[in-house]
C-alpha cells in the first residue's frame, strides 16, 4: 500500500506548492484563469445562496490509499475530529435551517464518535444524513461488519465510490483487492434493502475517471454500471454520480508525475461550461475540517483556503449572516466543477 | 515543411480547416457532430467504431482522440483492443479474400 504524500514528505503535501503549480503555466497567459471566466460571466466575486448542506470532514484517516485522493487520506493520517467539535456541529445543525449533513473523510466510520454523531443527528431531526463510505471499511474489521444495519436503523443515505464495474480499473485507482471487498459490501447493503427497487434506503455510487480524462455522460454510464453490476454480481443501486477529478493533492501529483498536467488543465478549460457555474456546490455548502475550520468546499479545505468571512472561520464563531455575505474563494482547480455537465458531490450540475 | 509530418498539437487545430473554406467546413462539422450523437447505436458503440476505423485508415490524430473518447464513455482496454482486432481482421481479410482472384487466374492459366 502506498503512503500519503504527507508521510512520504512529498513537496505537494505543502499546499503552497500545489497553489504554485495551479497559478503557474499554462495559466500565466496561455489559458484564461478561472477568475477571468467568472469576470467575463459577470459572476466575480462568486456569492453563495442559502447554506443547505453542512459537509463535515470528520478525519483524514482511511483504510485505503487511493491514487487520486484529493484529501491525501490514508492509515497514516491521524487528524480526527473530536467529540467536542462534533457536538458543536450538532448545535449548529439544531440552530439553523441546514437540512443536510454530509459526512466525509478519510473513512468517516473510523472516527470513534461516528455512530454517536449519527444517532444524535437523527435525534435532533436532521432531514438527510449522507455518509460517504468507501465500502471496504464495512469489510475491513469485525467492528464494522454491522454498519449496513446501523445505516438502515438511522436511514442514512449511503454514497460510495466505485470507479468501474470490473476489478482492473477499480483496483488500479483504489488499491489491490478493493473491488472484491467493495462488491461484498454492496451485496451486504442490498441485503438490508439499500438501493433495492421500492426501498427508501438510498445507495448511490460515485464514478471518478481512472486516469487523466474527463467523465462521460452520467446517465449512459449509470445504465452501463447498472446492467453489469446486476448481471455479474446481482447488485442494485439508485444513482451513479459522475465526478470530475480535481487537480489537487494526490491527483495533482499523478498528473504532474505522468506528464499529463498541462493537457488535463487544457481539457478542463476547453470543457468549461458557463451554465454549470450557477449550480456548483460551494454555493449552498459549507465544508468543515477535523479542526473546526470552515471552507467553501472540501477541495478548498485541502488547499487551506478558509472561508472569506474573518469573523466566522471556525465553528466556535459560526455566524450564518457573515457566511452568507462572504465571497467564495476560487482558483484554477474550480475548472474541475464546471467542465462539461459540471461536477459536484451530487454528480452533474448543468 | 516541418521536421515531422505529424504534430500532436495539430489535432487541437482541427477546427481551423474552416480558414480556407468556411462554408464546407461548417457543413462538415455539423454533419460530424450529428453522426456521433446517440441514435440507433450508443455513443460508446460509435466511439469504438471510430477507434477501429482510425486504425484502418492509420490516422494518429484519430487514434489519440478516440482512445480518450472511448475511455471517457466507459470503454475498457479489452473493448478497445477488440475494436482494433476487428479493424485488423477486415484489413487482413480484404487481402486474403483476393487470394480467390489469384487462384481463379492461376487455375485458368494452368493446364
């Protein structure tokens, strides 16, 4: 298993070096910057709408080390949100009209207070609880085997990555044996009713391209995944979300190391779709890191670009008015969310 | 002439063929776009056909373009290589089937 960029002492573990790449060639005159595009559109600075989704990154620890991971997550990452900050998030959810909590990581289930948090979120009536599960965590250790039952009990919406319906491409991106374990986990979720016709238990899959190319048509890929997973493994699921790989962290490292960076950025710029700008997820989402700081999205979190609301950058100072008036911070990585049909944690946006 | 007949950067300049003859180029690109839309065949099937034909006509620009296009549309390595085999089989078969013509002629000339 490979190690995180941080554990390897890779220069891209320092976000300053990532930003240096994103602000350098080909954006030093050859290609328009994302800011240029927004200015042309009359949408700079970009402003948020109502905050509807509270996306909490409960820790960077993960049982997998995926090659494209924008979090640089892995077993060697020890950053985990404390119970105190989880409680603070619950207080915010209770006091505001934010209807959706989106738990991500790392593997969010590895946070020791994960189940307690979900139980409490259910008690205070959060309308939708999303867990971004990597699937293999369910099969990683006996203590996680009953997660499908736990998810069912709390009507958790499960969103899981599966980049392909066969082992080769999946394991190439997510690690040896990940496909087999993911299939077992999906079958376990199906047994509980997840993703089954007529069931209210939602199971969505996320498709990320397994290389330096953009995702294809979401509905066509969904049909392909449904047909093959049913035929080969008798697996059912609800929706397939296609998500563009964002050129930061380990995916940026891959692009640079494979000499694909310039071509990939050009593809993103050529595929820029102004119609996707309106629906990008940073408009209605606040991303929280393990240490309680807030960001416009999970990608800005990884680039340490805290929300541009000086009086409300930490959950201890949460101020919905200040956050609503902020400007959304952008850089060239934002092209990833506006390419083609657009991309968000809920798939396409345009 | 440059040092090489083919430059990968020229693929991105495909649209510039309109510079010398805009009206026909417009018709060509409209038709080209329509050809690859979803129809009786899926877009991925069309992409794999395009990839196979790219090999038959030995167009390096087309091979680059339709390898990526097919991957984007969810094709895997096995599908793409099978498409190349189809192109190769037709190319090879086209030569072999002329063997019948050779045989016909040889038999006619022989005692």
